[in-house]
């Protein structure tokens, strides 16, 4: 059994105004915490280096693509963006219990953005989220 979140076992949901909505299909999930830990070394090679942390003022991103989203939920997502609202995003791997949660996230760009063409991707709803690193967490949950 893998300790990673895998797409076939993933259940993706959002919570808006204390109401939870589970998506039938999750196509992709991308997470990026921009925090960088670097090691500054001595030009004379006289130390083990100084630890330097940067990008501390940058938000983390959680970008997902979901499909088969009812119109009611699409409108709720759009209204959350328009009103600068916050939401909770969560994905859990149902086989191993690993869970990724982004609390108090904001929708980064207009959910209406996309391409209208004859490809299957016209069914996709993009959720580009931003969250502070302190509100982005990974945890394990017992599924037995």
C-alpha cells in the first residue's frame, strides 16, 4: 500500500459556509508551498553553512481540476470568488487515509477562465486556490 495520495483513490471536497461538497471526479491536484530552505556556504569553506529560509511572505497554491460539477456548485464557487470568500479544500486517499487540507483558502483567479472547444476539457472546472502555509497541512488518518 502506498503512503501517497493517488488520484484513483482520492476524494476531493470543498467546504463553503460550513457546507461540504464532494466532487464526483478529480482530474488533477497540484500543490506548491513556495517556502525555500537554503544553505549559505562560506567562500573559505570554514563552516557547515548558515540555514536561510526565504519566500516566507508567499502563499502556497493548491490547484485542482474537477469534473461533473453541478451548476449550483459552480455558481457557489463563482460567488465565493466574486465576494472574496474563503473555503476549505480537502483531498483524502480513501485507501490509506492520507489527507491534504487547505483551510481558509481563497480562489486565486476567476473560475470562468478556460477554453471552449470540442475537447473533453470543456467539462472541467478549475479551482486555483491560494492558502497561507500555516493553513496547508498533510495528515494521516486511520482507515481501518
